[in-house]
C-alpha cells in the first residue's frame, strides 16, 4: 500500500505541476486574449468562461463510460488529456474568435473530466486520513508553477501581444506530458453500480440521499456567487468600464492569488482531515465573501491585491474541499458516482454563472454585482449550517 501511495503521489505531483500552466492559461490568459486582442463579444467571453462547466455536464456519463471500458481509470483519463493537447495545438494556429472559442471549449471539456475520474484513484490509493494532505501538495505545486508562468507570460504579452499563439503551443505540450503521467499512474477500473446502468447514472443519488442533495444545493448557490465574478475580475481590470490595468499588473495579481493559496494550502489540508466538514466549508465562504467585496470596491492596486489574496486563501482550501468532500459521505466504492453528480452540478452553475454575471453587471454595475454575489454566498453558508450536526460529515 505504501509503494502504491508513493508512486501515485509522485506521478500526480508531476501532473498537477503541469496543470499549473493550464489553470493560469484557461483562467487568466484565455479571457484576457479574447478581450484585448480578438475583440470578443460578451457571448464569446461567456462561452469561454463556461467551457469547463460544459465539460462538467458530461462527467456522470464519462464515469459510466470509464466503468464500461473495464480498463484502469487513468488510461481513459490519459486519452482525454491527449484530446486536450490536440485541441490546444490547433488553437495555436487560429486567428479569429470563432475557431479560437471552439478549440478552447474542446480542450476545457477534456480537461474538466479529470476530477470525476481521479476521485476513484484518490479514494483507492490514498488512506482516508492522508487524502487532504496529499492533495494539498498538488495545489501547491500547481500554484507555484502557475505563478512563474503567469508573470513571465504576462511580460511577454505586454511587449509581444500578437504572438499570443505561443501560449497555446506551450499549453498543448504541457497537456501531452500530463497524459503520459496519467498512463503511468497505477489505478483500477471504476466500480460498476446499479445506478450506472441507468440513463442518469450517479445523478439519482441527489434525490435518494437527502443530505447529499441539500449539500449540493448549498454548493450551487455558493458556486453561482463565486463563479460569476471570475470573468468579471478580468473585465474589471482590463475591460471597458474597468480600471485600465496593464497585462503585467494583472499577472502580478494572479501571482498574489496563487501565492496566498500556496501559503495556506497545507493548513487547510490538515483541517480537512481533522475537523468536521461544515465549519470548514463555512469558513471558506467567509473568505470568499470578503474577497469579492474588497476586490470590486477597490480602485487601487493594493486593494485589488488584498481582494486577490483573500480569494487565494479561500481557494487554498476550496480546491481541497471540492476535490474530496464526497469521500466524507459517499458509501465505499461509490465515490466516483457521487463525484460525477457533484461535478455535473458544478457544470450547471458554471455554465449559468458567466451569463448571469454579465447580465447583473449590465443592470447593477460592478459594485451591485458584487453585493448580489455576496448574498448568494451568505445564503449558501446558512444551508451548510443546517447540516452541521450530521454524523456523516464529522471527521
């Protein structure tokens, strides 16, 4: 078991360090390039921001397909990463917004299948009291790599904006290397269950398991409130009606965000393994709420940096919670099914949130949008609190 744990950890650390480039590329530079260099309309920007969400919709069926293939889950994940790599290489060759969007949505859909598949690896190969701590190293490495990439590519774009296609060549190579790590990673096939034979697969657990359904509703409101602000942060910094920052300054704020997550990730990981889930989740909501309020009420670099740091602190724990929380309440062997339902709901809110964000922005402006976001985060926290005494969510 120890050798299995160590080999999985080494290969997953390598994969996730590469994911640091992909995360920064998709979360920061894809939207930034669309705004600054391709004159993208609101519709295209919303689609690009929702690309991962479209992929999350497919996760329950991806898990089902993986189960039916009767092959180790990481082999199927490796094939999907090859698709992501090919789409990114194709994106490096396009020069207009429509093929740019198509290529990137395909890449995001492929990459977004990883959490639903990897939860099976984590639940099988890691001990329950070490999962949070092992996963935290993934996020730390991804953040450190992302910080370096964000800063230097931001400098490059400021002086060589027309050469942005190099971003996608690099991301394509990174995705290819990540696929190799997945092919080498030990794993078993996803367990078949009674729900897997049904059209809606693991989604049925949202209705059969009342606690799971209630928690997913809380995640839905919280996710809508947070995700709607993600593309609008870039819009606020560099878009029309924003504060007109340079790409270099945006890149520095991305580093502040990542560095705050690195500093706190290990603390959040130990808390995840040792404390009840509800207080953990509500604490994250508080940091998210403060980050939104401070960021969108600030006009100075210092204020934006503070808002970014608070968001990074929250992300240091939220990434762990999002990736592993179903292991707290899912029956043994059904973690991938529960994760599929969780990721599907993430896709639902992720697809709606960017469009909702731009709609609210048009009506209320940046400040009003921030208050609307915070109200959703607050209601979400109240829903989580109603499950505080559930024994299934205890350590």
